[in-house]
């Protein structure tokens, strides 16, 4: 989107439905009415619904509902995340595409999203259902200036940002189930998949994949997930605009990413503790050798979950599956 088109849409948005004449836009932006008209045509092609004729004035009556990178970019104030955005109709997995982009001049903070994924991935090769247009399926390609040992904090960084964005856009009481799920009323609305590469003990790249259900019907979910998953619209009982949600998400991700880069893991860990649904709860830890029960008592500074066994011994859990127990 041109700088001019961006300025035009900003002004139409602030007019909140009142017509703004081409003449006034031209005067304010220091360009001819013909240039304004060209900008309007460009905006309409990008999916903005703009009504009106040059003499009466223009009214913004709708913003694109399919994700249009230019429309997202026009609303972002981020420093790193979303400075470049690619949005596809369908890809295998946005995480895989992000890895393929690495090195080919892709900037840190690149956002790669898709309306649908054919091979959306969860952890350990599990499938992630990503039906067309019904959620936000995207990945960030980052070059985090962090030590390899800090990689687990990247999952918490994304979890904190998503939780805050979901809370502010939907008003729902979202929280973090350690380490990579966002739940609302005990149902999973979002999963996070972080993959990293490192050299000489430092991270070189990270791909942070986020799958957020906006209006996924139960039938589109894998059978084992149906009773445990939900979507924001169903829970909030009102339409949620993916556009607004994505803008808020990218703003939160950028905010927390800079906190992490500038202040280290401390603030993220504090926020993750405050937003955690796992701490203080009875949990079951599933390990290759079998499952055991305990109580989640803390989140260690390296991102591990601290679980107290019935004999009082506290174990740091890094990669095992952890489920919440009731009672
Ligand atoms: C996750 O794995 O929760 C990480 C999901 C990350 C998805 C994003 S989408 C964009 C990016 N590109 C990718 O290819 N992936 C990332 P895990 O904790 O392993 O949970 C996977 C389990 O969640 C599955 O085995 C299902 O039971 C369940 N599941 C699958 N699709 C779901 C959905 N849409 N909503 C809720 N649960 C789902």
C-alpha cells in the first residue's frame, strides 16, 4: 500500500462514518484530487469498501475481512514484528514456509500467514487443524539475540502476548496452560509451536508458530480435540474480526519481544506466572517411562515447570506433556 493510501485510510477511519471530501483530503495531504482518487481505487482493490463520489466525499464502510497485508500494515505501529507481512491463500505449514524464507533476505520480524494450512503442525509431529478463514494461522521469523538455553522463554513470550491480545479483543478470561496452550474456560483456543536453530550456544533463528481458533466448528477439529478445544467467537458469543485480532496480536508480540530483547527473560517470566492456569494446580506429568501426579508449584527462570511430587520432592519439567487434574 502506498504511503498516500495509508494516510487516506487513516483519515477516513478517524472520520468514523462521516464523509470526507476529496478536496479536503487533497489539501490535508498536499496532493491533487486526482491523486486522492487513485489512492481510493488502490484501497478498493485491496478490499476496503469505500463509498461516495468525489464531490460528496468518501466514507469508509468496511475493511477487508480476508487478511490483506497492506491493510494490517496500515494499522501497525510495531518496531520489528510485522514490518514485512506475507499472507497466503493456502500453504503446507506457515512454520515450514518461514524456515524456507530464512536467509533469503527475509527480515527478522517477518510474519507469514495463510488462510488455510494443508499440513498444520503441532508438537511431536501432531496435526493442527487450520480450516480456511476460520482462525489465524501464522508464524514469525525472528533472529533473537538470545542464548540457546533461553529458547523455552520464546514459547512463554508468545503465550503472554497471545493471552493479552485475546483478553483485550474478546474480553474472555484467557490464560496460559504451560507451556504452549492458551485456554479459555479450560478449552484450548490457541497452540504455539516454537522451533529454533543455534550456533555456538547462541540462537540464530526462531520460528514462532501461532494457531488461534476464531470460528472453527467442532467438526473441523481432530476427534480427540473436540471436547478440549473451542473458538473465540463461540465463547464470546459475538463476531470477532480477524483483522482487529491480528493487529492487536502483532502489537502485543512486538511489545513483549522488545521487553525480552531489552530486559531479558525476567518480565516475560513474571507475566507468564501471573497469567498461568497451571501454577497451584494438581497436574499429571506424562513421560516416556510413565505418568506421575504432583502439584505445579512454580515456573523456573529457565522456563521449566516445577512440580512437587507427593513425597515432597520438586522436579523441573522441561519437555514432557503436562495435563491439568481436577481435585
Ligand atoms: C500445538 O501443538 O498446540 C501447536 C500448534 C501450532 C499451530 C501453528 S498454526 C501456524 C503454525 N504453522 C504450523 O504448522 N503450526 C503453527 P500441540 O500442543 O502438540 O497440540 C496439538 C494437538 O492439539 C493435536 O494433537 C490436537 O489434539 C489438538 N488440535 C489440533 N488442531 C486444533 C485446533 N485447531 N484447536 C485446538 N486443538 C487442536
